[in-house]
C-alpha cells in the first residue's frame, strides 16, 4: 500500500443531528485544512449495514453510496463506503438480520453499528460465534492520541462492550448530559397565577394544584392538568418521566444502582421507591395527572404540553428544540421555562442519568483495515471537539446543511437539511465528557459569543429555549443516577426478564392508579426474587466484579 499525505479533516457536531437540515446541490467541502492524514492507495473498501430510516434526503444525482460524505471519504482518505445490508430499521430488523447471518454462517459486514437496545441481546452471541474481533490491539496500535485521550478520560464506557474480559467493540461515548432530564414549566401560567418556579416537591405540588384547578389558560374551563406523565412503557422514559420524584425520595427504579456496600441492586424492588409511587397515586387521585397516562407514550405525553393541556413535563434539555418549541405556536403567548429538579423532603435531588453509551461499532473477524477505521474516526472526531481545521467545521455538505455566500457560511436557509449526517460510516456520536475544558458551546452561544464556525452554526440553527434547556440540564450533573449494569444479558435474564418486566409494569401502574395498595410493591419484590431476580442479581454482580 502506498500512502500519500493529505491534510487533516474533522466532522460535524452532535447538534447537526438534532436540528433540521437542508436540500440543494451537494459538493465536497472546498476548505483546505492543515495537518497530515494518509490517503490510502489503493482505496480501502469498508462494508456496513444501514437501516432505511438512516438514509436522509438526498439532492440531485446523489445516492446512498455517492454523496458528500462518501465522496469526502474517498477523496480525502481513500476509503470507499459500501452498504452490504440495507434493513428496514435499526433495532428489530437489524437484530433479525444478524441472527440470520449467524445461523447460516454468513459473513458479516466489515462494521456493524448496534444501539444499546441491541447490544445486551446480541453481543455474547456475536462473540461466541467468532465472527467479530476484539479491538484492544487495534485500538492500541492505530487510535490517534486525541482519540485515546477521550477513552482514557471516560474509561467506564468500555464496560458496555466487554465479554470474557475483552473489549469487542468501539463504543460511542455519551456526552453525559444529553438525555438527563429537567423540568419544563409554563412560565406564563406561573406568572398568571402569581407563582414562583418550584424548588421543592412541596412547592411543586402547589403548582400542580394551581395548574389543574386555577384555570391557568383563562378559558373558564376545567381542562388543564398539572403534569404530563408517560406510563405506557415505563415511568422513567425519555420524555414525560417521573425520575425527579423517585430521585427526591431514593434511588431510581428500572435500573441497577450501586448500594452502600458496593454491590448492585435492582431499583424497582427496593423500598426506597415506595414513597414516590404513593405520591404519584396521590397526584393521580387529585387529578394532577391525565387519567389515561398509563396508555401514553413519550410523544403523547409531550403533546399534552405542546397542545396546552399540561403545564409541566420532565424531559431532556434538548426538548427546547423539539417538541416544546411547538407550544408557543399552538398557544399564543405560551412561554416554556426549563428549571432544575426540585428537592425532596430531606433535600435530596436525583434523576435518571444518560447512558454511558448509546451504541457501539463492531468489526468483522478477519477485517484487517483498522488503520483506515481510526483514520476515519479521528477525522470525524475533530468537529466534536471544535477542531478549527476540520473539513466539516461548517457542515457535512454544501447545499445540505450550509451554503457559502460571499465567502462565508450560511446555516439558516430555505430547504436546509442536516440529514446528510446519517451517511457517516462511523463516528463518536457526541462530545465526550472531560475532553473540552471551560465553558460549554451552548453557554457561549447563549451569552452571545458567536465567533467560531461551531458557535455560528449553533446560533443559527438552535432556539434560545434549546440552549437554555441544555445549560440548565448540565447544572445538575452531580445528581444524575446512571444505570450501573451495562453488560450483555445474563443467562437467567435472557430467560426470565420479559416476565419480570411485565410484573414490574403491572405492579407500578396498579399502585399509581389506586388499584393496589403500596404494599403491593413488597409482594412484587418477593415474586421478583423468587421468579429469577435472585439469580439475576447474583449474575449481575458477578459481571460487575469481572468488568474493569
């Protein structure tokens, strides 16, 4: 292989995925970055699997294998991207396709991206099949210094891909706060009722009562609710969660928490969650929560706020960009405000924490071009750490997520579409924690510091409400309670988990709906341990002791 020196490249930031994007004629970036990076000659072909939903809108003659991203990879790195598999969607369809390949002895694509939804079920099977490679030696040999730094500062992320004491994938590193929830409150309702943002659960309850019975929308009808809650799947979902209440009284349910003696215990069967369930039942009985909350998923819960029915919802800081930005459009004069979580009776604050990783890349056994993988990864990583010399400091493709006008980038233009980012072969996903020091990008832009391309792009594509939500979300990082079990399904979990989750859901909803006393939690805990929970707890702690 001959290697030609070319100049350093970077990529787009996480926010490019979260904001709407563009159409138009595409072109590879014309910037001339500095630094050196190899151009592989002959080109390296890397195959992957893509879900149909991952394919964003393309312009002109661009195709899934010939677009600004693929042309950049070929022209700048000498890497050719090929889609070996195309499935209908990322989770179930890809899982089925992988299982089929394993059962029939079919060769896998060179790289597979699995979400944290799929990894627990599939990872051990992939390892045992011998069809994926452990990447420890490749990482040590080929990962550039700044990429190694990201993992050195976030070492726990390796636990998400560990089996038999080895790392079998390259995990994306969560930024640590992107999914952490806060409270979103109708500030105009607070003003109308002469109320202050609640700082305690007691104050929150007063606000819920006023929002439900004080006619905050002024229409003379009893048609509002205090809190939008999603109960269809879990009470701690990704929007409309109740983690603020569980955190105010104790540990989080639905996840594994670290106990005082250092072991892991499943939160849903701990007595600490009982006061929160009792409080939710009280709020339900008082009418603060929609009577059909148990059938509401996250989107439905959010729609209660955007439509003007509910005045408070718990959810991530990014909700200010979507969907809460729609609230004012549907309700003239509506003003949403993000606030920190209130404290409980003993001053405790807690919330469900973002995952360590939301997905990882796995590589086919026998794949020999990890040098090309890390060259690509490093190039993509650049823009996530605001590399001023990144090829993608303006965006992924001119005419898609930016245009050049009078020699300057324009980000907010008719037809802009950030979906071109979905064609990246792989990348870090977000800015890893502890890597960028000092003030956050969101905070800088919020206070009006808009100088770098990254600041300019965020300022042009993000609402003030989005920025404020992200800033408020970052303030309570110390109160985030992450799930401490991130390994593959244990032997008993693979057999018994669906039954135990069904019992969990039924018990929690019955208590909140008042169809069962709070003591039903104790009965559930006994059943849970007897029906496999005891074995699962033992297996989870065995995994915990063996994982680095």
